[in-house]
């Protein structure tokens, strides 16, 4: 199973992003905002039970992130739009 570790984006933030996001049209498919996330690690092929066990004890205080930058990359036959974030000590610590 191909897995990744990610942070869910709060609904209020998704709504703000969605208000300025491109609308679906020819050549552009927009996934549901419920699928938007902040990827911390792409694990690839991994054992789900082992990943759950490794993350089970993880605890972190909430923190704020500020958007900074946007872009796109090609994945398979699709373009993927991304948003960047300002440097965050908390995010780097969580990523570690």
C-alpha cells in the first residue's frame, strides 16, 4: 500500500483557499477540498499497521502556519497545484 503522512487542513482554511482557487474547466480537474492536505512524508509502499504503530504515540500542540507561495508540478498525466508555507520551527519539528 502506498502511504504518506499528512496534516489535515481545517475546514475554515480550506474554505478560504477554495474562494481563490481556480475553478474546474477544460484541462483542469479540482479535487474535493476534503482531500487537500499538507504532506509531511511520502512513505511509498509501506505496511499500514507498522505506520500506525509508529505514529500512535505522536503528540503535538496546535500551531499556526502562514501561506507563502504557490506553484504546480506534473504527476502522471496531471498538473498538481501546491501552496507553500513560511518557515515554521513547529512544522520542521513535526516533520522530523
